[in-house]
C-alpha cells in the first residue's frame, strides 16, 4: 500500500509511514476510520465497564497571581520622564531585533524537554491534564525529542502549534476538562511495523502500541473514543500521534 500523506510505498502491515512519520491504517484493517461520532452515555456497558480514571485536579498546573497591588501615585520630574522614554525606545529596538532573530530560527517544540512515562496510564493521565488546560507547551513534551526534531527539519513543523496540529487530530478541542477516562483496548504492533521509523528518527524504539481510550468531558454526558499511537524508547513511553 501507499502512504496517503506523502505517497511512500509501505508494507501492508505498516502503521507508521517510514518517510513522513505519520500514522497510517494497515491494509488488512481497511482505510483509516474518520473521527468517531458521539455515542450514547457509557454507563456500565461502556468498554472497560466501570474501570474509569479521573484526572486529579491538584495535578493540573495552578496559577496564583496573588493580590492586586495598587502603587501609590507619584509625580515624576521632566528629567525622569525623559530617561524613561529613552529607555523605552532602547528596549523596543532590542526586542524588535530579538523577535526577528527568533522568527528566523525558532524551533518551539525543542525548547521544552521530552518527558517519558513508565506506563500507558501515566502518559494518558498527563495528556488529559494538559488537554483540559490547553497547555500546548506541556503537550509537546509528551513526544520524543527525536520526532520533534525530525518533523521540524523535514516537514516545517518547527513551532508548537504546527507540530501539535500535525500530530493530534484533537488539537482544536484543547481546553475542555476531561472528567473521566479509561483504556478500553490495547493493540501491540509487530517490530517490523515501526523499525523504519526508528531508523529515520535515529532512536531505539523497543515497542509500539495503539491504545484506545474512552473519555468524557465536563458538561457532556456522551463519551468519545481517542486512539493513542505510543512508542517505547529506553523503557519509557512517548506519544507518536493521537487520532
């Protein structure tokens, strides 16, 4: 079969494209399924029964801005005002130069270090926390640095937004708190399915899995199905794609 993204010829059992690194649906399973429709409330008959996980609100990043402090009004001298204006001009000029330099060579996905996890559950729990807070900077840390560098160099995914848009089909829904989730199915992939990806990324991928996760969101009674493609590197699990 051939990759629907870049046209590379693939093994009929491949689930990842060796050239562009994007997830593909193996030929034996048919074409990739579209984003699932809403289904009925899970109740006790949902995949996995009552084995729900609940994100820990305490684990989500909390921002404490502190009390508002109103400064006392003071009259400034003309000399002080002139100094402030001159300093502001210098700051604006320096900022403009820095912005230009950063815009030419920025690689936002590489600024935050990758974070691997010992289990699927830990990785998915962290994903849910970042998802509910629309924490894009945190979200990119769930992907291996080698993948972030590869896509930045070869496919212009050189900033956080473009990288996540490419990797996560649910990117546009960030910011909705996850109320419950459970792993409803796990499919382990054969070594040959991800070996080409390991060679392209230059990392020893030890195993890979398609983890199906059922989620409910704040303010909604229905549930949704997410599919996480995970890869294991040096004994830790990372995201490869979410669809």
